C-alpha cells in the first residue's frame, strides 16, 4: 500500500494499523440494534402448509470472495445441494443422484453465510460482504432471485414451482467483498419448503407460472442511474423509465434512454383464451429506491389499437414498497420489500399488457447502478375472487390502499451500524493545501487514492489527507493501478470515483458515504471484464472528471480563501476517500 501526502510513503506499520482498526470496527459493529421507530408495520406473509411437506436447508459449496470484484459468475446448481432436514417427514435422499423424485417448492428463503477459519458460520453484515444479487433459474421455467433485502418467495396456498429434485439449475450470482481482506469464503444458502408429488398426482397444488420483469436492459447487469439532475419537476423523485426524456438529447435524463428494456412489459398470450389470474408480485430495488409500480393496460373503444394509448386504458394494480428500517431513510440496504398479500387476485384478458416502473428518491443523493425488477406469478386457473381491474376499479383501488405484506421483518445483518459513525478525522476543507496536482493526476493503488486520499478509520494521519490543488476550469484524472489491461479478471480490483458531500469523513457503510457532493461526478467501475461482465465495468482503468469551477478567490484581511474542496469515495469500497481543491492562482 502507498499513501501519498506530499511524498510517497510505503509503511507496513501503517497498513497493519489500518487493518487492525478496521477489524476492531467490524467486530464492534456486529451488535444488533433495535428496529427504528416507525408507523404501522405491514403484515408478515405466512407460508402455505401441505401434508407431507418438508423444510430443507440448502447451500452451495464454498465460494471465495477476493476484494474488489463485483463480478457476475455463472455456474450450475441443484434444487437443494448439500441438503439438511429442518422439519417434516422427508429425507435428503430425494436430492441424491439417481433419484426420480418430483415435487413443488412452495417457499424459497435466500441468504449467505461466511465461513470463518475455525469453521464457524455467521451471516455477514451487508456493509462487509455484500449479496448484490443472485438469480436461480430452474429448468421448469420461472426465476427465483434475491438482493440484499432477501425477500422470501412464498407462494399462495394451492400453488408451487414444480420440478425434478435432481434437475440442474443455472445459478448467476454477484457477491462483493467491500473490504481489502483477501480469500474470504461464503456459502450461498437457501431454505425451501418441498411438497412431494404423489401417485396419483396430488390435487391440492398446481404449478405456478412466472414472469420476470425488468425496467433496464444490459444483459447480466441491467442497471440505470437516478441523478439529482434528472428530477425535471423538482418533486424529489425520479421514476424510470417514465421520467426519462427519450426525444430531447439536451435533457439530462436522455443519457438513460438507451437503457430502457422491453422486459418492463409483458402481454398475456392470445393462447390464454379464458384469461389468467395474477397471484403474486414483489419488487427489487437498490438503496435510494422507494417503490416499484405494476400497471395494466387494455385497449379500449378509442380509435387506436394499442394498449395504453389513452390514459383511461391504463390502471395501477400493485405497488411494491421499500419499507426502510434505516433511520436515515432510503439510503441503505436496511429495508424489506412488500409483496402482494394473499387476497390480491387480478384477472387479465388475452392481450392485456402489464408494465413496471421504479422510483428513486433523489432529494438526498444521486444513485448509480440502480435496479427496478418485479417478479409476477400467475395461473390459467379461474379464480372466483379475482378482480378484473377495468370492470371493478374501486376494488382494485381498495387493494392498493390496503398495501402489500412483508415476507420477513428487519434483518440484523442489514443494520448499517458503521454508517456515519464519528471517526474524528480531520476535515479536508480545513487542511492546508498540498502541492499542485501534476498532469498525471491521481493513481489508485492498493485501495488508496495516492494524492489527497485517506481511509475512513480512526486515527488516519491528517498530514496525509491534505488536498492537492487544481485551477478553476481544470479536471482531475485518475488511473486505477489495481486493474490493468491484460490482467486476469479475477486478479483485478475495480474502483469508482464518486462525489460525496464534504467533509465525507463519517464511518463507512452502505448508507454512507452518499453520492451527494457539490456536483455529481462518477467514474463507473474502472477495470476490464470478460463478456458477461462487459457492462459492469467501463472497459478502462482511467477516468477524468468534468471541468470543475469555484468562485474566484478573494482576500479577507491578510488571509486568502482556500478555494473549494471536493471530496469523493469509492462506491465498491466505501472506506476509500479522497479530496482535491480548486483554487485560483494567488
């Protein structure tokens, strides 16, 4: 590691001290805090029960997480690898090679465990090891997925995902080590309720069909940005794709137009001549997100023949709300998403089109690489309790007003205890300037911004934090030496340069720092990736900020104004911070 405070320093004692402080902080922050005070809690959805049902714990083999790799990895798995019986009459032999067992999964509870050197297991804190997203694809169709909110897929009584117990599934996961500590190991875990098929076939359960809806395109990494500048009506929110300008290239949000996905819509097939019943719905967002809306459009008597070409042809049928426990609001993963309650049944006709949108709170910060996803379950079975939204809009409105249910309460591992913790670091704005920044800019090396950079740990030396100087209208260039062209993907460490509000010296966590600097700038993830991760990184290890300005300096008595100090951080490793100063020549 090298720390640059006017001179390049290689100091193993400093490195060891930072690691010790970080380890102490992590240990201290494993305390479970009480839930934040809030209004009425949404109800918790209860799982279905069946004769013969068995609950199993399942897990992958060990997965090694190196620091700095926000990688999508693709592999194969089974319905329940390494199974253990939790409760019920079944046994693990149904998942063994050669088994011909068939059955239904009626509940799917995802999580992750860290494997410690002594063999013990703990659920890692979200600000430490991060379950960014995981997707399970059974061969029978449908998708099971999770982010850090860890919503449990719990299907209504009478429905489940039917499959062979030994079939191969596709598993796509992006797991992230937010620390600089190498070779950390985890298991991806899931708990399932398994209902065996019988001979003759049981009549108390039917296959559920699924639609996986996504507002953004982008292959394995469907993300979009929600910036403060995109809030054209100044209501503090940005809704993707509704608020994206698709026709005006001068509008700030036009940058997101190419990211709009066709997967945000799904049309009921004409083959479903009797219509379908929607049974389940639940959304996924990243921090900053507030809700995912589900709407339906049906062509009406107007002259057009397109669903939703008249406002009267579109109606909202469900909202998946982000229920934040985080005291600071929509800024962390301390959240649970609401899903459709058990009395939610929506009848759709062939040709009806459902669509989704995702809303982010941009009043506090800008949000980079956000997601907006909704998983919807349906059946062709007629349901006497299903509501046709266009025949009975008042009943649908009543369901919307009632709101959804949660699948779990507050998760201790998502409590962002380090965020904003007072570290008593020097305020970069009050420090003396370092020398003028050379044209080569700032190198990132061994998790350190080498000129004006600092680590968010108590006791970091103020003399190493002094900001370098650039002139008004200048730019700052960064080079990520931790990710070099031609270097194997697994050996790289990706970083971002993201503006945060000065002094940006609080404790590190998912909820701090935020992208809330004087101006927005963000590099994206600097590094090089294989094709599946091509849109995860920028495909480069260099970045140059926009031109930066500050008010002309002026003398006040005998003191010259210092200029404007800009602070920044790495979104992948939030303990990495830095600053630079824009100041006119004296």
